[in-house]
C-alpha cells in the first residue's frame, strides 16, 4: 500500500519508490480467513461474553451462525494478498468471484479457480465480501450504503485493506439495521480507533487493531526483502520489476 506516499513528487524529484511485493500476503490472507470464520460463527462475541461470565449457547447469539464451506466469496482486489486468500479458500470448496481494474488472463483464472465479476454483481452474489484493494480515488468510500444494500442480508463484509475504502457511518447503519449479517475489520478510517467509537457498541462485528500483517516468523524475510531493494537503489542495480512503483 502506498496511499501515504506522495508518488507524484517522488517522480518529479527522481526518487525511487519500491515495495516488498507479496511479503505479507500469507499472514494477511490467513488473518482474513480467521476473520471470516470469526464473523460467520460468532467467535469474538462468544469469547467476549464468556470472559464476562455469561454463557451464550447456541440460540442466544446475536446473529445466526453459518459455515464457510461451499459459500460464494467475493474478493475485491486480487493482488498478492487476494490471490493468497483465493488459494486458501479452495480447501473450503468456495465459489470465488473477484473484481480488479484489470482482469486476469483466462489461464490464471483457471489456475486460481476464480471468476471475474463487476463490483455490483459480486456484491449481490457473495456470501462473504473481502476487501484487498489499495486506497485510491476510485476506491475511497467504495463500500457505502448503496453498496451495502446490494449485499445479501446474510452476507459478511471483511476489510483488511484500508479503512477509507468503507464509509464507516454507512456500515454502522447497515449493521444496526441487520441489513447484512456482520462485518470484520482490521483497518479503520481513523487509527487508533477511538475508545468511544460506535463500531465498538455493535454485537455483529469483529474488530482488531490493524494487526493482520504482523507475525514474528514473517518479519525477518520482509526486512531482508526491503534491504535488498535499498541495496539495489544504492548500488544502481535493477530493483525487481514487480517491486518498482516509481523509478
């Protein structure tokens, strides 16, 4: 993600900008699967209530529980993370739709087991919508009240992309009205999330403090990747094409 960098100025000044493409794909993809199951099965709610001493058995949960197996999952943004999510979902027998600005080749779609869909079609068809797109002018506020109303009342929204992709006020209204089943969020419009934020009053949401990418066993490879690119820039040797953003 490069939404916090002034890429135009970097280009004007001749400053190279590179990223560590795919370095956090597996941790974030695994986290995404965890959020999906947690939202579908009321895991976070059940845990929180039992920690308070309140036994909430089946039938006393705020929303119905659903299995992930054989569901339709819509992946918005199919870069390294989205592709990793698709591969992991294959074990659940899910039908996978995706949306991105440039659709994949037919061969890659077949290899990943995914099918392209326009965003409005994906939102209407998916049991789970999971966001993995960058924050750009085109994606800012993309998931608003109109988008949420296209989703099934039993659908789950997962956001591990950027908080600005979702209009939080609209999501809160949709969750309160039970217009969708639930949501799971690791990113927010304002971070840290204020302790009095309305999202924290809902019983059909899972919230985590922007931790999807952070695993101890993935930290060293990511840093090595970063320092290899720095060394390329210093030495004047080519930075891998997939990592270059500016330069």
